[in-house]
C-alpha cells in the first residue's frame, strides 16, 4: 500500500491521537474544512485522512457534513475485554511452566514504574500508552508470537478505553496501579487461576466506570 501524502498523514496522526486520548469523544462532529484550517492543509488530505480513519472504525463519514467520532459501545467494550482476558490468562498459564518468570516479565515491571511516573504528574495520555504496553508485555513474556501480534492489534482500542476511564475518574489512576502491581505479582508467581480472577475484576471495574460516564 502506498504511503499517504505527508499532509494527509498529519491529519490522520493528529485526529487519531485526539480520539485515542479522549480529547475527541465518541459522538464528536468533525468538519473537513475546520480540521484542514486548523492544521494548515487543504481539504483533500483532510478527506483522505477521514476515509482512512473510517476504514479503521474511528470515524463515520456524513455526506456534506464531515464525520462523527464512532463511540465505543458497551458491546464493543465487552468484546475487547473478553479477548484481552483470554490472551493474558493463557500467557500467565504458559509462564507458570517457566522457572525464570520474573526475568521474562522484567519489561512489564519496567512499564509499571513508567505508569507510576505518568500518574504522579497526571499525564493521562502517557499513562494510557504505558497501560497498553504493560498488558502487552505480559503476553509477550510468554513467548507466543501469534498471541503477541493479536494482542498488539487491540492496542488502540485499549488506549481509548483506559483514557476514557481515567478522565471520568482521576482517582482511577491509583486504583489501576494497585491492580497492576497485584497482577504482575501473580504473573511472576505463575498463579494463573488467581490471576484470571483478579484480571476479571480489574476489567469489570474499568467497564463500570465507562458505563457510568
């Protein structure tokens, strides 16, 4: 696939980042002309970026009106969390057969420290990015390349959910950190059954926050 023109890539990157961070919430109406003017590009690259974002499920184009940010529905969130849960629990189950689990999970431990740094300065975007990398690091540690690639494709929606949860309840940052520390300890212990129950509670609490918002 040919690369997008630089101006279209700028619109795509900027708009997608605003959607993932929650700056552009689901249902927000976007105008090609307004976005093009704000980013100092013509309407053609703005239109190309909008079409690309629609193909990825982030926008719905409206004839002669621009586009609307596609909201994550309760069903979308349940689907996402179920797939993530299956992949992470399977990873911890496999890790349970490795004596050197702590070393394999060193990257996840580093991401946990990074999350702490973002939380201390209330950097919600940085926190949501690190949150996604933390969970991915657990899956990657198990060494299943297919599961790692599949989990990686969920990253954008995961970031969108995390950003929405912490924006609606800033106190959620501390709660997420506590959950993550507990999950990582269980993964290092190789306790897949307890990890599964803790991960389910972790995901359900995030889902409830988003539904309440």
